[in-house]
């Protein structure tokens, strides 16, 4: 008789009772361990999901701006005559290092940096590294700032949401949203083309992914009147730092903007009288975008000597539609005794030649009001 069953009166019929083998006990224990492990995993899963989602959670555009605004700067470059030559944006990647576009600081004798929303400004110390082909420059600053978080993994894809922040008006940051529309292979990295509109003064600013990490440095270019908005991957900064400068062998020429008037042209400049302080001129919007808040510089030169006699900054808030022009009249007090009257250049009036001037336009920035969509013809031109 089984000693286990002899100690008590069975509650079940004997035919339903059977000896418990070692194999049954082992299977039972394995079953209980499996259930316990499954229970522990189910308890831990919500916490794991919370951690993963928190790490990859998309931020709102407002959250990205609020976290980054103290790290973004306005950059104003001056030539050897003390005349502003370009305006752009930049951002801190180290406490005393700012990244921007090379074309913003190219040939500058002095570079002034001002943090977003602040009135104080400081002169930059030097340009540490640069790449002309990539349109990148690393600037050492006297001002100390908060570095932005960088995403140096080239894991972006077409359709990913991006946010661009810059200083088109030089006072407050302007934010634009878009997506990555194209990844352009160049050697062993990819240039990002984005739909987020980037105005000239915002060029050189940071491009953020949806998590608020910097993935690129923006560069605004204009080809055939069309705004092409690129971003150089932020991972290329490592090559600038380690290699003492970096110039890829093959890179699209569209990514190498030369200093220009960003799609604006001036014509019919006139100052009719030496005694009258009024000047007039026409600004033509040659881009395919409606623009406003145009911030520009007029440089007045002596016709005979080519020397600068005066320069002045202007801001015009009115919208200039794509492809159209607008006539302006301004009063400039420091042009007393000067004129565009060509009669002064006649031989019998040569003694008055010092009073004849011409004007040149330098576009600093503007705000894109409405970005035109590509047409079939635009597509054919690009391809």
C-alpha cells in the first residue's frame, strides 16, 4: 500500500488517486516559475514603456523653442570699413563656441554676437574652424552660453518632423516647422533638405528633430528664385574639430551660397537735388515667395572715387509679393550736398563731380510670408 494514502481516509475514490511522480512535480514547478516570470514582466512592462516613450517622446514646437532660446545668437559681420556685410544666426555647441554658416562670417574684420532677446552684444574672438564647401564655421566667443543637445546619429528619414529657429529680424527668434523632404547623399554623409522656410537672417541656425535635439545647421539658398533650405548634419562638426578643417571632395554647389542680396534687387536709385534729403528707389522681389519685414543696408559711394560716403540700415514691414516690385522714398540727412544728377559729370561741370553718388543694396534678412509650392516646371528644372 502506498504510505502516503495509508495515513488518512481518502476523500476521493481510490481510482482517482494516483502516485505523484518526480516528473509531475518538476513540470508543476516549471509551470509555476513560468507564471511568476510572466507576472514580473507584466508588472515591469508599463514602467519600461514609460521610460522608452519618455526618451523618444516628441516635444511641441513651443517646448523646443523655450528650451533652446537662450542658446541661439544673432551674428552681425562687419568689413574693414566698419560697414555691416551680413547678418545670420548661430548657436552654442560649447559654452564658448558658436556654430554658424561660413558665408555669414567670410571675410569679416569684426564679428558681433548677441544672444536671443538680449540687448548686450560682444565681439567674437576668432574663427576657430571652417569649411567653405559645407558652409560651416565654428566661432570662439567671449560670451558664455548654454550648449544645445546634439543628435550626431544620422538616423533621420524623409517625412520626419523638423523645427528651425533663427533671427530674421535680429530681435526675437522666429520658428518654422516642416519635414525632411530629401536626403542628398554626399560622400559618406547625407545633406538634409527641408520644407521649413528659412529666411536669410535665420541661416546658420539650428535644425531640431522632434525630440528637441539639434540634427543640423541650416543654410538658406536661392536658385532661380526658389528657396532651397538645406541643413548640414551636426555630426560633421567632429570632423572640423579633429581634422583642423574639413572639405569634402564632392558636394552640391547649391550648398555653397555666395554672399548676395537673397533674391532682392534695387533699381532706379535717385537723389535729384543736392539740397533735398529725399532719396527714392525700387526694390524688386525676384524670389517665388511673398516677403515682409525686409531688413537691408544702403551703401552710398562717390561715383568718381568709389569710396563710401555714408551707409544706413532700413526696415520695411510691408509685404512685397513674389515677382513684384515696390517704390520707396526715404529721407537721409547725411547726404546733404550730394546728388545722383549725372549732369555734374559733364566736362564743363567737372568741379561738382565730388557731389555725385550711387547706391548699392545689401540684404540682411526678411521674413517669408508665404512660400510658394513647387510647380511641374520647377520639378523639371530641378531634375
